[in-house]
């Protein structure tokens, strides 16, 4: 898992940062739909990142080959 985090972790982190950044910029919009959509994007990407980096790695240590 350490090698996997070293090889693929930067790509996953970069994708999460750019998506959260896009959601953060949309939060400054005046239309309500954009604010709500930005909250959905940030929460979804944040939870997905935490799940992939924490939960999945721990699960692979327990159940992996």
C-alpha cells in the first residue's frame, strides 16, 4: 500500500484539490443553485478522498493478498 500511495496518491490528491478548488470558487456565486452545487461537489470529493486514502488502504491491509 505504501508503494501504491507513492505512485497513485499524487494523482488522486491533485484531482481532489482541483475539484475542491472549483467548488470553492463556485461557492462565491450569487445564484443559489451554484452555491448548493458547490457544497455537493466539495462534500462528495472530500469524502471520496478520505475514503480512498484512509478506509480503502486499511481494508486492503486487512483483506488484501
